[in-house]
């Protein structure tokens, strides 16, 4: 049995989406963020010592890290994984890691700073140009091809959805980046994405 340990309004929405794309049977164990701290409940620590979500339980394995889970599911099903063309396969691997490794950190710093009065605002202004560089890069990539790793959607697109949704909500992803916005619209219109939203519950990016 495949079990997704899902924290509301979190990165595990991506894994729900992937499970729906793959039409795999799965069970969802739900966890609610603390309303004040936004942290996960202690119950998640019983599943994995980091106490973060997503956690996938499958075939006796406990897997954490969204990209590792996405790769695992792609490998298990033979779908949404690396394209066969060498160049596309390299893009696939790159964007699979870029989402959490490079794009999320400045977005997270901005989120944390936005909660710090005065000094936070000053520091935030220094982070926005860094985020703008990423957004311009992503826009340039999506101007060249329909999906991050070529002509077909892959797990790399699933990984990129969360940071780009966060960037649109609070870090300047707007009409200056038409290809990125069109990509987001295309992603959010997919039936599997919509089904995942129904399963996952309110998602505020
Ligand atoms: N790089 C990890 C990040 C995992 C992570 O930080 N998850 C957040 C949800 S968006 C979480 O569980 N936060 C609750 C907490 O830190 O208590 C991944 O992509 O899976």
C-alpha cells in the first residue's frame, strides 16, 4: 500500500498531484499545521525523525524529500521520469533539483523576513533581485519549450510547481513573465492537478 503523509497547505500537494497523474491507488494520512507557528504536529516525527512533509510510505520504504519521492514514483511506474533524449534528460535532472535546491531557498527567506517587522522589510528588498534573476531564468527556459524538460510533462514540472506558485503569490511572478504564467495556468488546469486539490484541501501556495 502507498501512504502519503500529507501536511495541509504544503509541498506534499505536489506528491498528491503526481499520484493522481499516475492514477496509483494510495491512502492519505493527514496532519494539520499549528495555526500560530505553521509547524507540523509532533505526530509526523513518529513517521520520520525530520517531522516534515511529504513522507511517502511504500513497499516497506519510508521516503522523504519531494524530488526523491518523485523520482521513486517515476521509477516505479515508468512514467513522468527522464525523457530519452540526452539533452532533455539533463534538463529533467537539473529542474528536479533546482526547484528545492536553488529556487526555494530565497523564496523561503523572503517568507520568513516578511514576518519580521521593519528590519525584515529592509532585508527583503535585498532578496528580491535574487528572486528576479531566478524568475527571468525560468521565463527564458519556458520560452524555449512547453515543459521544463522538453515536449512532455515530467516530474520536473511537478517539482517546479510549488516554487512558482509561491513566487506568483508573494515574490513577483507576474505579467512580466508570460511564459511562466502560461505554464502555471496549463498545470493548474490539468484534471489530475484539480483532483489532487480536492484530496489535499485548501492550498494557499
Ligand atoms: N526539501 C523538503 C522540504 C520539506 C519541508 O520543509 N516541508 C514543509 C512543508 S512545505 C514542512 O513539513 N514544514 C513543517 C515543519 O517544518 O514543521 C522537500 O521538498 O520535501
